[in-house]
C-alpha cells in the first residue's frame, strides 16, 4: 500500500506552506536545498517540518491539502499543536 502525506512547513519568515507528496523525506529535502527556484519556499529557507499526516488514498490527501491551504493561520497552528478540539471553533466566521 502506497502512502501519501500532507505536510506543513514553517518558513524562515514564519509563514506556512502546505503540500502533498508520496515521499515526505525526499520532498522536504528538495524544499530545503531549493530544488525549485520558482517555488514559494525557495526564498523562505531554512524550513521546518511542523506537521504531517499519512493517507492511504492520494485523493483524500489532495483534498485535505486543499482544505488546509484555505485555513486561517490560527487554525493551522491549532492543527500543528494538536489542539484538535479548537478546530471547529476556528472554522466559524465571526460577524460583528
């Protein structure tokens, strides 16, 4: 069974990058060495892998990556910190 991974990198400017891969070690190394000069992470190195999740279905991994990319910084940090009980409240919009 082939695994896929959704991962979050913390960049040197404190921003987050979310991606999906079938080889986490190789992909993280590619980010770190700057393999792709036009990528978001290239000028934001060094990077830190702060979260990853394993998937047995690549389609679910891609779906999760797209979902996480839309999240607020606070919600991504709750996920990174394992504060799963906070995730539903961080998804709610606040109307003033």
